[in-house]
């Protein structure tokens, strides 16, 4: 058994443990690592994958594979510590958590309706990567912000007993289907769909039932994403036949791993993430480092959001995926572990990924204890599924969104109160003004 095999088994076991312990963040990271480790294992056994003929063969050198194995050993260890670190669950009545206002719900509903009608579905058109656009206008992180607010409100209602968990999941599933899956977009939707495991309350006497429900959620959401990704370019022409053909092709592709160096993980971007990691290792080992820019640049991105760049003529530092594209054709994104290693080697992986695990631990173990942690969990955790494949800037965006939303909710009432007092303050009467003027003149004369 190779090191990749062993790490693959460990991450598979952590996926099951995360379901049993209701740890959606660990679940999303472990799923990504499982797919990427499968791809690295295939590359080590069978060589350069057929889907990456444009990369130089030196990227897949044995030394780079050994470094990648060490990186995943560090991340798997930290993930295991996060998952099994002892803690005492704190559960409070979620009905006391602040609800989204009717105005906020109306604006979110209007945004979702616009998102539904802003582009065609797979029934009439092939998939076009228009994620982040709304009638051609790029909103970027606003999408994640809106879906996280929806998840917060659904979780508040289900955990507080206002809605049944199944009701909350179905509402979330319908929203995700109409706005994402029906259009071929899977990354954002899958993270939120899998995070629905947090909607079921912790009941020790029903732990087995909760695990079965969680497995059903993971299986249904995962299979939906897998099929949509496989047929989204041809479904409008071939219909359901494309699903049958895709599943048959997947089975054949799995049987041809020895010739192609890749299996089912390619549909889940596992092969692409493996190549990202090896490319970043190659660059860092060649003396080309990002020198921690991926870690501090997201602060700049926060105050220079993507939807304001063109209207205001702003420019901001180059993000890691774009800089990686200067050296390799890589298909978009950048895997988080490769990104961290490219910034500062093993030390950066240990420190930054460790801090991400601390944040994940607090979000997962405390979201039932306060509205702050529920909002942080709703903003940060679902973004991990897609964010892991797009680097540190994408992952930390969820945490920053959570802090911004919580800060707004705490500051806004004070501002409204003060503004309201100023607006409602009665204007002084003319007689009062005249009396004050007379008194002032008398004082000066004296």
C-alpha cells in the first residue's frame, strides 16, 4: 500500500465519521481530499493523466509526488484533530436567534427570481460557464453571500422547530435546483446541498437515523452533481439518453485507468486538483514562491470587490489561479494545499491550514449555540466545497462575509436609531428662534 492509498482510506473513514458527528466542514474538505488523493494515486501508478497532455512531464516527477504525499499527510492529520478534538456540545433554542427581516427576504427572493430568468437551462442550451454573472453583470462573492443567508434562515427555522428538517432540506434543494443545477452549475450548489446535514438536530437516541439521513443527502446531492457535470454540454440535444451514455462512459473510463491515468475522480475535478498541487510543488521547488501573497491579498479583495472593478476602473493584485496560469495551462482554480505550499512550503501548509481547521472546528461545534456562530457556519462552511479548489482567497471569503454580515446586524440598528432621531427631531418654532435671537442681542448689549 502506498502513502496515497493509506491517506485515501483515512479520508474515506473521516467522511463517515463527519456524518456521524454532524461536521459538515470536515465532510466537505475530506470529500475533496478523497477525490484528489484518488487522482494522485492513479498518477503515481499509471503516469501522466490523459486529460492533461498539455503539461510538461516534469510536473509528474517522483519528487513532486513525494512532496504532495507529505502535504496531504499534514492536512489529513490536522483534519483528524479537528474532527476528533473533544468538545461539549452547546445547544440553545434557535427560535431566539434573529430572523432575516421581511425586506431582506424580499430582496433575496427578487435576486433569486432574477437569477432563474437571467440565463437558459440545460433543457434548451448547453452549459456556459457564466457563474458570477447576472444578466452579464459580475456579482462574484454576492452569490455565496445570498445563499448563505438563505441557509442561515432555513437552519434557524429547522433547529428552532418552526420547520421540520425535511421541509428545510426540500426548500433548499428546490432553490439550488432552479438557480444552479438546472443551468449546469454545480460547485456552489453542492457545497450548500451537502451542508444540509446540519439541519437535523442532535439526538443521541436517534444517531443511527441521523447518519442514514446524512448518507442519503450526500448520495443524492453527490450523484446529482456528478451527473449534471457529465451531461451539461449535451443534455439539451440528447435528453435522458445522455445520462445513460455518461454513466456507461464512466464505467468504461474506470476500467481504463491503466491506460489513461484517471478514473471517476476526473468528473469531480480530482484530477485537476492533483495537477494543481503538483504544479505548485514544481514552482516552489524551482525557487518561485508567492511569498504569502495568497494569505494577505484577500483583505485587499474585500475592499475592492469584483463587481466594482470595471465601473470604478480599479485594479487589484493578481490572484493565485491567474498567476499559476502564467506558468501552466491548468483549467482554472487552484487547489488549496498546492496554493499554501506555493506560498511558503510545509510551514505555510501547517500554519494556515491549521488555522482554517480551528475556524472550521468552532463553526461546526458552536453553530447551535448562538446566532453569531450559526451565521459564521452558514457563510464559511458551505464555501469550502468549491473554495478548496480555488485557493485560500476563495475559502477565507466565506469567513469575511460572515464577519461583515454580523457586523452589519450589530451596527445597523444603532445607525437607524440615530438617523431616525435626527429625522424625527421637530424643527424649532419661529417664535423660539426669534426669542433666542433677542436674548442673544440683549446679552451682547449688556
